[in-house]
C-alpha cells in the first residue's frame, strides 16, 4: 500500500496504540513510504523521554511490530538503518538490525486489526 492517505491511517492507528503504552519512552512512527504486508517500508521512528524531547530517532528500510502476548511485550524490529542519539550522534544498526522492547497490555494491539502488527 503506497497511497499516502492509507499509509497515514495505518500510522495514525499504530501511533494511537503506542501512545497508550506508557513506560520510560514514548515511541512514535513519524513517517513511512509504504505498508508492505506486515511491515513498514522506509520508516522513521522517534523515541521521546518524559519531557517530550527526542532521545533517539531511528531510520530503517523495514520496520515490523511483533506482539508477544504471553510476555506482554511488543518488539519493534528494525532492519537496514541507523539510530541517532539526542539528534547528534548517528550509528548504523549492529548486524544491520535493531529491536526495541516495550512492555504493553496486549489486548488493544491484538484487537486493533492494524496490518503491521504481527501476533506471536
């Protein structure tokens, strides 16, 4: 799916779920070129601290969101990209991959119907 309106709807729905997670950082998908099956293509994601400041920003050719319901976690799996710390230092992903782990209530993610959320 490459239609900007459709991609934006998927991102808005995903960001609404991520906003309800809580925890130390708030993750938000700021951009994606397309939705290809269960993944975002050319994605940009921000991690903001409690003060609202961007702590890390990620750019990845592929982003997947895997709900591990039994462990009450969401894995944000990024491939082929980099992370920028505090807007200053950019580092390529080690072994071309990076995974962020978030503790979540699995129910809203499980029932969302969002195409980029994979259930495990």
